[in-house]
């Protein structure tokens, strides 16, 4: 009977060793699978970061190209606005031109207004000017304002006869303008 039990006992030991080896191999397999998965995740993050950096670089390269390509056009567009410190000079030029066209002039409103939506480079100069003189001198002055190489929008405009008492004393033009100005 003891001889009969030996093969059974050795089979049990062999089976137990085989089960333990199987679990050990399975554990090793799971360990290496997790190691490979974490390495894949790390590589995916690195690849994503690299792709994002490449996109940034391409965007900057495209922006640089666009800046070089549009430099002349931007310079021309900038010339259609009053310089940052050019408001006083612009008003003096308007008053001088009014005198040259034989008009009396009076600036009744000067204010700066932000553009909507907020624009980081430009704002609006709001200006109302009253000119008095003959019909031709008033209309010529107003017409010439719109031929200035600036971005000018007329917001209101009127020309009326000017009387002092009962005597006709010429014409009076009132023009409200919005002019693009650099900040």
C-alpha cells in the first residue's frame, strides 16, 4: 500500500509544483503586460506632447510667414489711422485747412472711444467740428475731410444758413466724425 501511495504523492507534488509554476508564469505575464502598458502610455504622452510642440512650431512659422507677407499691407493700413500721439496735430491741421478754405472753425467735441469688441491696437477719435463761411468754402472743407488718407466715418452732418438777427451771414456746417487712431 505504501508503494501504491508513492506515485500518488509524487503526482500531487508534481501537480502542486505545476500549479505554482503556472501561477508564477501567469503573475509574470501580468507584470510584464502592465509594464508594457505603462510604457505604451508614457510613449503616447510623449508623442502627444511632441505633436503639440510641432503644432505650436508650425503655427509660429506660419504666423511669421504671414507677418512677413502682410508687412507692406499692414503698413498701408496703419497709414489710414492717426498716430498714437497725433491727435493734436490732426486737430491743428483741420483748423489750418479751415482757415485756408476761408472758413471759421470751432472744435466742439473731442473724445476717445474704445472699439467694440475691445481692440488692442486701435481706438476711435470722436470729433465734432463747426465751420462757418460761404456755401462753397463750407462744402469744399467738408468734402476734403473725406479725402484725407484716414479711416474716417461721418456720424452726423448738417449745413444750415447762418443769420445774425434778420441778416443772412453765410453758412454753418456741423460735422461729427469718428477717426481710427492707434493706441
